[in-house]
């Protein structure tokens, strides 16, 4: 949990909101006393439709070679 002054919070609000969104609580002080706290909002998770996910992956063609071989080819051919 971070503690910042009100003046710092005004100057860095976007950064503090980003940190709060990642799960870190940020407390704001005025004259040395905590007056506010920024925290992330709990969002309900959408349920995963496993049947739809299975249909999607079943429709995908298999890879012709393992990903490690593809990555080695890219690295060896200096394409990146």
C-alpha cells in the first residue's frame, strides 16, 4: 500500500489510478492524515463457455511444426 500527499496525487493521478487498477491500494494524505484511498473496483468475471471454446479450438488447423522450431527458424534467418 502506497501513501502519497494530496499534492502528489494531483500531479500523478493517472499513474496512481493505474497502480490501483493493478491491485495496489493507494492512500492519500492531507497534512499528514489519511483522507482518501484509491482501490480497484471489483468486476464480476464472465463465465467461460467451455463448449464454445472447445468448438473454436477444434476448428483450428494443427501447427505443422512445434513453436520452438518456428522460433529457431526466425532467429536463424534474422527476420526480427
